[in-house]
C-alpha cells in the first residue's frame, strides 16, 4: 500500500480529557456514553483513505452514537481551505498536517493551544514535542516523524558506514553516496560537527564553527570519488534507485518509491554517519494534530476522545504496519525483523534536531540553501557566508547572540602557569595575547615559561607537583608520551561542544588520545606549494604537469625527507595507516614516488635535498621557480621575495589522487586535575583561540590558524593554506623519533645516489618504521613486490 502523505499517529489525551484507564482482569470495562459528530480533515490519496476509514470505523463500533465525517482533501489545497473556513467559524474539529503549518495558523488564531499539564509527554521524545511549541505554548500533538536517515542498498552493502570517514572510504571503493545539498536535507551534518542553528537567546549562530566545518567537509567530499552532491533531490534519489550508488540520504516519505525500484528486501535504513563531534542530527519534521479554535466545547471533548483512541498502541501499530509511517509515540514497539526500515528511522529520531518554531528559523530554512550553494560552488568562503547570513537575520529580528557584547569571560582570580616551546615571532605574539588577557581580566595572571622542546618531558618529570604548569603549549605528537607518563589530565568533561566546534576537526583530533580530550589546538603547520610569480606563471596542478614543466627547464627546490616528502607518497595513492595500524603497508605508492624523484633529479634546475632549510634558502634567494615548504615558512619567504612575487598553491595531485601532506598541530595541553584551576586555564585558552587572536597570530607571527572562522580576507594566502590543511594527515609520533627520521633520510639519499633501488629502499624503510612503531613484523610479512627483491627492483629502477 502506498504511504500516507499526511499520516495520523499516536496522540495522548488532551484538553482536560484523560485516557481510558486499565480495568482489572475479569471485570468488564464500562463503555462511556459518548455521542455527537466530529469532522476530521486530512490530506491523502484514495488508497490511504481505506486505512483511515478502518480506524474511524473501529472507533464508531465502540461508540456507536458518534459520527465521524472524515474528508480527504488534496494536499496542496488543505491548508488554504482550512484557513478560509476556520476564519468563518467553520471547518474541521481536527486537522492533520505538517508542523510547518503551526506558526501561520497560530498567528491567525485559527488553532487553539493545549494545556501541557494534561498531556502525557512521556509518550513522546522531548524533541518531538518541541516541534509543536510556539511562543511558549503547545499548539498540537505530533503524530508521525519525518527526518532523514541513511538509506542503503542491501545488495551492495553488507555493513553500513557509521562515520563520515567510512563513507568516503566506501565511496572510493565503489559504494558511492548521493547527498542532497539543500538546507533541510543537508542539515544533519551541522550537529555532527558540533554546530547549532540558534543559541539560548534565539539568535542565529551558524557562524560559530560547526556548520563551517560541515560545509568544508561537503566541499571536499564533492570532489571525492564515488560521492555525488547536488541540490536536485530527484536526481540524487534516481542515482540510488538505478543502483549507481549504494547510499542515499532520504526520508520515510520516499520508502514506497525506493522499494518499488529496488525491491523491498534491498532497501534498508541506518543512522546517518557520525562526525568528529558526535552523532548526526537530521532536521526533525513532524506531522501533527491541530484543534480548531471555532469548535464547541463538546466537539473539542469528542475530538479528544478520538485522539486518545488513536494514540493507543494497538491502533498506532496498525497504522505503522499498513501505512509504513514512523510513529511519534515512543512506546510503540517496532520489531526490526518485521519493520527494518521503520526501526532504522526510529533509532535515527533519537538524535534528530527540532528547530524551534520562530520567525528567524523560518528564514533560515527558506534561505539556508543559498548558503550551501554559494559555498559549495566556491563563490564565497564558508566563514564569510555564514557570518553575513547570521548577522543579516539577527539584525532583521533585533536579536543579539549570547556574548555578542564582546565581554571576555574571565575564569576568576588566580594564576595560570603556561610552559611553551615557541620562539621568535610566535613567542612574542603569545606574550601579547597573555598581556591582553591580563588587561581584560585584572584578577588573572598568565605566567609564561619557555622550555626546550627536546627536554620538555624530562623537565615536567623533574618539577615538583606544586610547581607544575597548568598548561603546556607543545606539538601534538608529544601527547601520547606525556599521557603515558601521567603528565597530562583529560578535559573531556570540562569542555563544551560550543568551544570545540570553532576548531578544524583534525586539529581537535590531534589533541585527543583514545576517547579522551587532553587539550585544545592553537596553531597548525602543513606543506604547501610555493612559486615565484616573477619567474613563472605556469602553475602545475598534477605531478605529471610538474614534470612537464621541469622538462621545459623550470626549476624546483624540493625537500625530500620523512616529513616533507610524505605528500608525494599520498599523491601516488599511499595510505599512512591501514585498518590494522600498519604504516605505508602497501609499498607501491612509496616505490613510485621514489622512482619519480630519481627520474627528475637529473633535470636542469631541479634540486632535491633532505634539508628544507637548504631548499627554502634556494627558493627565497630567487633562484628557483617552485618550492614545497611549510605554511610556517611564509613569513621568511615574504620578507625575501615580497608579496608581488610570492604565491601559494595546493600541492600537485598524482595518479593516486590529491596530495595529503603531514599536519603538525601545536596545542594547549592540560596537566592538572583540579577543577578550579582547569577552569582558569580553560578561560585563557578560550580567549587565546578566539578568531581575533588567531588572526593576530597569522598576521604577526605567520601561524596558520586552527579556528575555522578566521576571515580569509584578513590574512594573505590564508584561503589556500587552510584548504591544504583540511587535507592534512596528522604526523605520527613515531615519525618524529630521531632514528626513524634518519631512516627516512637514508632511504631518500640511497635512492637518489643509486645505492639502492626504489623497491629495496621502500621495503627496508617500511619494515623498519613499523618495527619502530611496535609492530611484530618481519620481511616475510611484507608485500609480494618486496619479496620479489632484485627482480622487481629491475622493473622499477
């Protein structure tokens, strides 16, 4: 049977009525006297009318003196007809419709509010009830739920994805995904990145970071293999129905057409993939039951009895079974073996988000799709688009976000001890931030101490407990060692999502070990492609194009070592860690990268060296066209070449896809467990990581921000640098070990000097680095190409 357009579901007794109480076993239940007529309007088709007639017939069999006049009105005419008739004191006693109708009907005084005290709200999720509230009053009861879930084709998928990383991985492996990028359909990712639409004041706060990170993910995903993103929902659904993709994000309303196309057994639903900040939160839409303002007291009472009947588990279960609807009443038991799709949507409803019924919410939903379009088409950066969008709506409704007055929240009186490993301009700017905080928070003192990076761990262990710092500003790769030595304490329970959503997700992951958060990021560093626009305007976008340029006597200064050379491995298809925790376990991408380097090293103007300082000096002197450096090299290069000559670009892609350089993150790590002191330290970290402070670090110290909303118009080259950072892969702690760094240096030097073939060097390095990382592997465990030895080396040399 085809699905209801406006399905009717569970309601509890309302408007002063109480549901029929259970009768003791063996005692006949008295049938209450009930008589009169009631009018019900709903929008549906002829097939669904039979379902409603059966439910109403059941009611009138119990109450034979009651007459129900039910009218199936065409869906596109229902609201207008109700508004016209109700305004004249006529119309139905009960109206079934989407909760989107609530605000306009309430504003016109055409529906009556309900006394919440008389509603058994434990039958419904609190979020479900929110969809029926407006201006602090309850105006109806939810009947059915309509939120997106993750449809998947069971003939193509054995185990559905659980997070966004898995979605990208499965798409690349051939199990693609179709995503609709309108505001309502793509809403689910905002919560997954820690964002929210409205704050406690009702102001629009989409600019706070969560949605910007979600848009950044979508922007990257639209170029990923197997990912299909489009505003046309019909087109996306058709891809799924044709079997061209394995996943599709859609609502329960689409179930019948999907089952008709793919077969009932092949259509399944799972929860939408989680993001870095938690579960996905699709927009919760409901269809509900509204009471006519013009109905008499007797008709209202009769309508309440009918509502009580329809909220019974028996009738609701029948409606779910026959009409394939998702019940709003959470007490309905849904057997996943019998109703797998409905059960999947019911699970998804637990994390769905109810957007408050406010005028600003209406505008957000009406115009939010334009933000998606502008950002995904590259017209406007996400941070700029979201800030402008939010401010415009807030100003039009006279709303001020919480904290919009610019007041700094001080943690209270006390001293925060901060050890840091920064030097030069970075240290100077850190001092400026601390001084500014102290001037705004006179009762607070930030005590800065510079420490040597190499001896940080020993210094912490040698310091008496009472003299330990509250914060340590250091690279993320030190975190596992410091945690293992019990020198850090987790702050997971102390940090809210409203704070972490401001950061790029990978940088938060850098401060995480297992499930615990030990710090918050402040800065990041990543490889980037520099070029001298005075010498050349020929910008290569791929490794093949770069080689063509080098053949034409363009010059390149390229550092090749274990840290600055990884991007080339990834561009050849290399994966840093496989699902068993093995490093670069497929040797072929590394072999191909080494072979390519050996081939281009003889080109005129190409300088390959393990030292980034040496190759950087060559480029900054104006002697080279291209240079692969770090984002942190930008201030020095600008001082030598000037802004007229220096340009940055994304690293060239390779046959294995886009380049993914190693990412280095510096962050504030927390050492103490005292809640009061942690609160003091968090207040300073909150201040130091605000977008204004991040912009200052970028401008005056050349530090790449981690705050997603630092405007790209403020800092030169920032948009390109941040785009490259979004593809970065966190450097593994093992890569920073001196012996492992030396192994990588030897690998590159051995290949470039001819002491080893690419196969020999790559396989030897892979074995050694995995052993250094604690894996029990031997040469016999390596890939077949390594086992082939000299024979394979000859083919690749």
